C-alpha cells in the first residue's frame, strides 16, 4: 500500500515535511509513504494553459495522486488557511472538471505551525478542499503548535499525545484504503 505525502511548505527545513517523515515512521508494515517533492514547480492554475497543454509537472502530480492508495497532506497555516501553492496544486488535481485525480481516494490532513493552534484551521480547510475534490476524507486532526520547539536535527519530536493522534489518523486512513480495496475486489468478482 502506498500513501502519497504532500507537504504544504516549501521551506528546506519544513516542520510539515518533518511531520510527514514522522508519519512514515508510524505506518504499519507493508505501507509506505512516498513524499511528493515538486510542489514548488507547479505553475499557477490557468484554464488557458490547461486547454493548450497541461504542464508536465502537473501531469506527474495527477499521476502520483491516481497511483497512490491514499493521500496525506501536512500543512502549515497561512493567514488562517492553506498556503497558496498547496491550494493551487489541489486545484490542478481537480481538473479537468469531473475527473479529479482524488475522486474516491482516502485522504487526510495533519499540520504543524509556529503558532499556538497547530494549523487547525488550515487542516479544516484542507479537509474541505479534499472533500470537494471527491476524496474519502478522514476527519481527525493533528495540531502541532510551536513546532519550532519540537524540531531538532531535521526531526519533529512529537509528544506522546501527538504521536497517538497521528497513529489514530494513519490507522483510519489505512482502514479506509483496505475497505475500498475490499469493495473493489467484491465488485470485480461480481462482474
């Protein structure tokens, strides 16, 4: 089973990229997290450029979403919402209209921030967008406030409570994938 991890932060020492790595360490055996690393390269969404020729990096993003069994977003909070580059990438994933690469795919959002609320509003916005794109959204949240205080040597050291919350979200995400795979297998046998 493969989970596509997307960090909403472009920073080199991103707390949210570290949060994805923490998630990868907590996934059960047989489940791998593959981090999407080209967010910075996604051009602004433009219907004209989509009509002319979808950029290669956008096609690769859509393919990465389609080929994953689930998507896990780790996002900071910018002005009580999602970072623009992450929202832009999700807009591209939703296109063309009615053909979202995320349609029916299990998805979850977690987040770390330097503020005292741990990106809870950004996570709520991410879940809203993931649902609008047709994702099967896991509703749990993982706030990691004042992430800079838990960051050392490229690692985000989670508290016991945060670690438990992350493990619960990941377990639900994996369960959603397994449930979906069971349904698809039954449909295939019936056909």
